C-alpha cells in the first residue's frame, strides 16, 4: 500500500537502494526497476535517489555491480537511450545482422557489441530487430541471447528485447510458480505498471500459459547452450488466469489489493 501511494520515482529509487544496500545484491530487483523505465522516469528517480539518500544512484549501482552487466545498467541510468516509437526498417535489419555476426555467427561472443546496440536503440526498435532476427535465423533474438550469454547480463538483455507486457507476464509467472510466492516481485509488477499496462500484462500472461498448455516450446538457437536450471519440487498449477492465480497464491488484503488493480 505504501508503494502504491509513493511517487513512482521515489519507489524506483528505493527499490534500487534496497537492492544494493548491505551484503550482496538483489539483481532481479535492479533489473525490474530499470529495464522498462522511461528516460523521464529515470531522470526523476536519479533526483529522488539523491534527495532520499544523499548519494548518486549511478555511483552506487556501479560500485555494487561489475563487468558488462554494470556497463549496461550504468548506461541505462544515464537516460540517453532513444525513446522514439518510430523504427527505421533498414537500421533494424542492419542491427539484426550485426547481432548475429557478433554472437551466433562467430566463435565466442562480442558482449560489448550487444551492450552498445542495446544502449543506443529504443524499445520499439529492439522489438523490430527481434522480429527480423526471427525471420532471418528461424529463431528469435531471445533464443540467441539464451545461447550466447549467461547470468544477469543475459536476463537484462532479454528483458530489454521483450515487449513490456511480455516481460512482466513472465516475471509474475515466475513469482507465482514453484514453492512459495515472491511477494516483492509481485509488488514491483503491480506498482511499476499502471492499470492500462496491467491489462496488457494480463493478456500476455494468458497467452504465455496457453502456449505452455498447448505444448509450445520456446525456440532454441542452434548452439543451444542453456544453463541447467534446478527443478522446483511440486510446482503449483498455473491456470492462465492472472486473477485466479493470484487468488490461489496470495490471501487477505494483499490478495484483494492486487485483484483491485486488475479491474
């Protein structure tokens, strides 16, 4: 309830601060807070962070992360990525070819080339690149990233390449699946998306469940280098109805609050 009434820039700032304070880092929270945040919100969150904690959000994130993951996060926090909704088809085709050459098309992966392209291009552009990559290679860019990358960098790149509603549908599905419930991830999903966006997330959630129930498998690139994931014991049944799954996995006023946001 506090998160819902707090100004969104403050919520983003607090999410980032909580993710990096103390021992260890909550990379999932960092990714959720930044992956689909607009430039305007990033700038406002940067100012809020300075006011709330008297520190630089960029310096704090840089000090708590490393490598290409750090490079990508810091680049996003500069709020210099394109926000354009207009896509240049020729540039999208060029990027699709370049990402193949720097990844699946060579031995080893040029991580920096991926990071630089993802930091320069808008969300609309990356979605177009993903579509063209699928047409040219027979599998999508998400599968290529799965094959070529690992860890937090892979998760961040996949998040940037996914449409907003698909990203959050996947995050909510993960929060509700398996043993227990990731309440913090649910809160981030329902606070960082307004009611209209949650409707789109709800539709994507059902589509995701329908694909799984129909036996649909996500495309895997030819290299197929996916990290082995431990299986969870006795996973809960996901119905495909976001409202029903929330009812089955939460309770009390928390459940009622989440459901009220879907109306």
